[in-house]
C-alpha cells in the first residue's frame, strides 16, 4: 500500500522540502492554504506508512475514521489509529443518542433531543409529513427526491444539515481523516451529503486553521457489517 499523507510539525520559520508541500501550509478540505507561523505542513512520513488502517470500503487505507450509518435511526463506528474503538463496555459508536437539542423531540431511548430525531429515516418522514400534509415512507421520499421533487429534496437538505452539525461534534472530538456515511438513507448521495458538508463546516470550530475531513458515501452496501465482522475475526483485532 502506498504511504498516506500525514500531518507533521515543522519549524514555523522553516521550509518543508517535501515535494507535496510548498512551505508552511495546511490542507483545508480538498485545497491548500498557507498557514504562516503555525508550523504545520502536509507531507508524507515513514511513520504514516506503518500506521494500521481500515481494511475495506470507503475507509480503506485511513487510520482515523468516523462512520455514521443512517437508517431508521443513527448507528456508527469509530476507528482510531487503525483500531476499532469499542469502549469500556462495547457501547462506543452510539452516536444517534448524543443530545443535539436540549429538551428537544422525544426519543425512543427515553431521552429528548437525540441526534437521530433530526437526522434519520424517521426524521425524513416527519419533515416530509409536515411539508406535504400526508405520510410517505422513506423510500417514497427518496424516489421523489431523485425524481427532482423540491419538497422531498428540501427534506433531505434538512436532515443533511443536521448530519453535518452532528458530525462536527464527532470531528471536534476525534479528528478523523474522513467521515463515511452509510445506511439506507444515504442512497441519495449528494442530496444528503452536500448539505452535510456545509453543515459540518458551519458548525466546526477552527476551520480557518484545521483540515475539515470530507464526508464520503460508504462503498460496501448492506453487506458492510458482515464484511467488517469477518475481517475482524480473520485478523483477530481487538
Ligand atoms: Zn435517544
């Protein structure tokens, strides 16, 4: 596998000699900006080559990944240093029940204002119902959105923005290289992910001096969980 770029510190007044780095710069989204005085640059290092990384799908090759799956609710997973983070009790990744709105909508978990009440298949149906005055299920709203219906597209824009806002909290906490979004609701692609990228950038602190990870679609479809489980079993990863 080819080495992946990694952040390295450099003297603020120095000049990086790496071919990919024209000096003291930082990578912002897909672009480059100078960052005079910060001492940060984007380069490749032998250390990065040895970092364990995700093994398959859209996260393949990345060592730090946030996965958000959007179906009826929100699921998720976190990979740091190439290792799946399970938590002390195997409960890590319950991103959907992070509180997004104090005293917000009631959640099936018994709390109020959970993220998945604003970004999920159920949220999509609720937003659509309010706008249309009648109930449609998620696949029906998705079909309408893909056919160009403005109301359905606005419903995806709403939950997409919430996807970005919640993702900003995860990015602040874990500083991933990439955010992968899967689950049935993500089948609309950029109708969901484009507003999510805008929402992420708007809710993330320090965007003038930190890289903002891209939000990309998952690649393995409904079999992703089984593939991941098989890889974990094969490699005996904790
Ligand atoms: Zn909840």
